C-alpha cells in the first residue's frame, strides 16, 4: 500500500539566520522549494508534523503533496539538515518540484525477504551481507516505487544478487545498470570467524616444532595419572674457539 504524505507549509518573506531562529523557537522548520519551471520559494513547516512524517522510511523517497496555503503541488524531499548533536531537531528542509512528464531519479530503499529459509543460510551455515541498502532508479513520477523487494529465498553459499537481477516495476530502471555498473546488492558467504580460525591453524602448522613457544609451567604440569614432564633444559652455549 502506497503512502500519501501531505506536507502543510506556509509561505514566508523573512530571510536570514535571525528569522530562521525565530521560526524554530515557534516550533517551525524553515524550508525552501525550488525546481520545475518556477522560482524558488521560502516556506515554513510545522516541526512536529514533519517529525511524524520522518518516522516512515517511505517519506524519504516518495512523491509528496505539498500544501501551501491551500494550493497543492507534487514535490520530493531533496535535502534535510539536522542539528549536529540533537539529531531529532530539523534545522532546514529542501523540497524539489517535479513535473509529471519528466524523468525523475531517486534513491529507493531495498527490502530483503526470504533470507531465513534460503539454502545458503539454513543448510550451509552462510552469513547474509547487505552490500547496498538502496538503489537509485530513473522513472516518471507516477511509476516511482516506495521500495524494491529483493528475494533471497533461492540463494546458496557464495551467491550474489546484482543490480541487473533486481525485479524492478515496469517503467523503472536502475541508473547503476544504465551507467554500466552492475555491483552486488546482497551476498551469502562463509562466516568470517571460521575463516580466521582456519587461517590461524594453517599458520601454526607452518611453524617448525622447534620454534614454537612452550609454556614451562604447562610442560611441567603432570597429566592425569602420570608424572610431570621434565622442564626443558636451556640450550648449551656454543664452545669457544681456541
């Protein structure tokens, strides 16, 4: 089900840092609207309404209905500035007008499904690695999806799903593929812990027994039902030449 986000805004004429600070004290967020065939316009948005919208992942990539003093138009979220310490505080909002007949490029989140039952994890003990969490797509505004589903149910150990293998809706294209970049978005590989243990064991096997360090206390400790092993004698010093 697609979300219908409505952002209520008011036009404003005051500019500058002082005016922006006053808006924030009033519980509003300064914003700017640009793009399309019209001039840029300064706006203000109620902060609490905006924070409620931002709780939804879809808000960041969806087509938004911007209501300015009763007049609606379609926009997308172009940029969002947060306070460097209080990240829940929004400092500024950039909105971009879209045209119905003009191609749009947006980053769309990836939703990974079916990985709990895929053979690479369930039967072969592999680990799922997300290489990308979103994909940039190109399409008309009416075709923009809220997310792209990635089906991992058939993946085996060492399998990778690439951009070109994503099931995109009709009219939607991956800009990465258009540019000739077909990177992987998700992969299944053997657990790294197992690889590290195997590497340590192989490294130890390459060290001669004479060069391996032995704990004298461990060597002197008697085994169950046995006698203590004699402590290792220090190597004799080389004889001096006469």
